[in-house]
C-alpha cells in the first residue's frame, strides 16, 4: 500500500507580493496545490493521501487526511509520517505542493524505481557548468557536472525504514536536513535515482509562478 504525503506547510518566503503562501495562490481558477492533489487522487498507484497543511487552509480542498506543518520541511515530513503510521503503508511518496505539474507517470516511475532499493528520488542531470564558491564572491572550484543531479519530488521511501530514521534524530538534526533523501542515505538506505521531469519544476520565485501561469493559461 502506497501513501501520498503532500507538503503544503511552508510559508513561501522567496515569492513576494501575495497575502498567502505560493501553494494557495489561484492560477487558472484554482489554488496551485489543487493541481498535484488531483494528479495524486487519480493515480492508481496511490492508495491514500495525507496533506501537511495549516488548519486555516484545509476548507474547500476535498476529503483528505491532514497533518500539522512543522517548523522545517523535514519536520513537516515527520509529522506526516507519524500521522500515516496508523495506516501502516509499505511506501510513502513525498511531494511538494509547490510542484503542480507532476504527472501520474512521474509518481508511478519513482515507485517502480524504488522497488529494487529502499527508495527512489527523481533527479535531472545538471546541464549548466557548476561552481562551488565558499564566500559567494569568487570561485573556489568547478564541480564535475557528470556526477551532479538536481533532485525533485515525488520521492518514494520504504515507510518503516524512513520513519525509523526520523525517530532516531534530534530536533536540531532534523532542522539541519537539506533534502528528504539526505538522512535516508546517511542512515544506509539505498536510494535509486529515478528519471526527473523538466516540466515538474518547483514554484520557488515569482518568475516560476509566472512560468506556471503562462503554461496553464496557454493550454
Ligand atoms: N514545506 C512544508 N513545511 C515547511 C517548509 C516547507 O510543508 N516547514 C513545503 C512547502 O509548502 C513546499 C515544499 O515543502 O510545498 C518545498 O519547500 P519550499 O519550496 O522551500 O517552500 P517554502 O519553504 O514554503 O518556501 P521558501 O523556502 O521560499 O520560504
Ligand atoms: Mg523552504
């Protein structure tokens, strides 16, 4: 049994000029979050869906299970996992509500990729030359692009193993996490790289939101 875990507990601080977080801004007559919720609902590989979301935004979304947001993205994931524990899913598929253009194929692909491992994450090969700069002003070194991949969601994990890792971490360790697979890999879970999807971009900045608006309105 596969549980979908939709993350909508963030404040969207890198996007400015709106009175609500990016996932609740209306595009094409409905909030950004509704796009991925519909895709998850229609995906035959997903058996139940939990949305991590503040209470004030739960009305009108439909009949989903809900969990409370945490102070960091990883804390929000942990809250969702703790809520889902009662349903004992085999796998959890974690997705950013800020990625409205996820497809059913993206979800099914990451689940399939995870089957031979403990989990899988979609990632795109990095195409630009990539520099490391320790001070943000001058180049420290040029990284080997052939070994670099940009991670996306939906990410799929063995539910018991992934929850178990969160239960062993301190509050500070959870706050320091930079991506959902970081602790999975750190605790020995084997995480496959699944095929990324260029269309499944995350709305982070105002330019991303306008890109999404143009796609929806041009349909
Ligand atoms: N998220 C969450 N709980 C948090 C932080 C983030 O559920 N405490 C969710 C966001 O709602 C988003 C996804 O994680 O759907 C990806 O995170 P990000 O793009 O960083 O969203 P925000 O943290 O909301 O944005 P920002 O970092 O610009 O403030
Ligand atoms: Mg954030």
